[in-house]
């Protein structure tokens, strides 16, 4: 066989393994567990870190204030040094709309060794603990919840013990409106699921741990055992670090796709999506040059090789290269279709996944370049030049 044919066959073998051996990552059926409602509804403190979120807050905060929750619940919004009037806007929305009680606090700039979001969570959680809540709902300022969202999350967590979950997280449905959002956003969730297969995350005793930071219901006892957020204070990818800390502390975690939790943040341009991915892509690789090289080669073999070897095989008459490359591309597109269906997008976008993968490859390389230039993970006017993993608890 030719070298091109060997590459095509290798890619096909990898795709067959991904299809069957990577926790069925491509399936989208991991939805919030349904349980009987508790006899007594536990108290919940909703903590919302917010930095310069005046644009999206009118579409998200009212959904939290309007939660139809039978137990005690209160919202704590942490205004993280905003310059656009985020805190005042939140107070005004609360006065005008009513609903759950709202407390707004401004902790000041982060101390050394803390990322901004976790610094905000630290103060929000500390303030909320004075009310002795049984759960924290940690949710981003751009996340809108249906009125029964909190109720369903708490019911899904169940009673504390062998059958209950200590952390329940939903991957909010991101906005998909612009052309670039349609092309990039479903792939973002698809790639996340490939790295952290939801079924594997949810299996008791699994070593795979992950969460989606936009919507995390965390049992207070589990947070204390895992020393959250202190134990992950330097984490750029705070949601995955949080899930790992909870699992290390003996907690049970669950992660799935949301049906009634949505992000309202727009990413209309490619540059907006590029910043979202590149700010943390190299941190995902633990700032390791060998892992970066391996990732680039792996993405090339898995996503770029199928269409390239198919075209090369057709042009040169190499039947093996054409057949194997085409089969690998077909498997790839087939695994992507459930995610496109979840996002209500045309299945004709599935064959374009190799192009989107190239974009993610370039975003990852750009993330590494920024890191070595000292710009690191930049977000909302802050730059974490060389963030490191937090010490083990």
C-alpha cells in the first residue's frame, strides 16, 4: 500500500475506535436525571460571578429571580470590578422585577494566585455560607434558566448519600444564530464531549471528571470537603478542575446536556469565538509542548487526513486510500450529526467538520503562542500570563 493509503487506513481505525471505544461520546442522550421530588426542598444559594455583563444581564438575571423553587433560595451576584454598571443594573432589575432576594457584592481586584472568576466565587460563596445553604448553584452571568431549572437540578441531585450526586452540571445550550456560530459552536461541545465523554464522567468510580461552568449545582458538604474554591484558585479551566476536586473528595458527579438552560452571549464574529477558545486551549494541554505537538498531529490524522486522502486517492487512482479516507470521513460526519440535531442545525454541516477542526487547531496553536509571549489566558481585560494548576487539596 502507498503511504497515503496507510494514513487513510490509520485514520479509519482511529475513527472506528472513537465510535465504539470512547464512551459513546457522540451520543446526546445524557440529560438531567428524573427523580421523585424531595419531601423537603433544601435551601440553595445562587452565586453569579459577573464582570462587565451589562449587555447580557437583562436577558439572564430575571430568569434567576423568577425561579419557581419551593424551598429557600437567594441570589448572590458578585460584581467583579465591572466598569459598565453591572452591579447597579442588577440591583435595578431586582427592585423592578422582584422574585428571589438578590445581594450584590464587590470584592475588589483578585489577590495574587487567583483567577478572576474564582476570586469572585470565593466571595460569593463566603457570603452565601452565612445563610447555611445546603446547595450552591454556580452559574455564569450570561446563562438564562427556565423557571423550573433550579427545581429540576435539585431534584436530580437527590438525597445526600450513595444514590445522590454531589455535583450536577449541565452544558448550557450556546447561542447558534450567526454563520460562524453555526459552524463553530456545535463542534465546540462535540470536541468537549470527545475529551470528556459524558457517560464516562457519570459512571461511579470513573477517573474521568468534568463539569460545565455555566451551570453547576454543588452540595455544600462536598464543596467543603474539596476546599472549593481555594483548592482550584489558579485554574483557568475552573469547571473541570472543580469536578476533579469533588471526585477526589469522594463525591459523585453528573454532567449532561441542558434542555432548559441557555447561554445568551452572542459570538457573531469568528474573532469572538477565536478568543473564547484560544484563551484556555493551551491550559487544557497543561502548557506542555509535547502535548501541543501531539494534539496538532492527532487532529491532522483524525480530522484532516480523511478528506485529503480521499481526494488524493481519487486523483491518483489509489483505491485503498480513497475508500479508507471516504469511510473515515463518513464515520466522522455520522458521529457529528447527533450534536447538530441537538442544536437544531442542518445535518449538511456534518461534512464540514474537518474545516472546523482546522480552525480549532489554529486556535490551539495561537493559544500556545500567546502563552509564550506572556499574554496567556486573557479575558475581560485581565491576563493570566502563566497560570498554573492549583496545588492538590
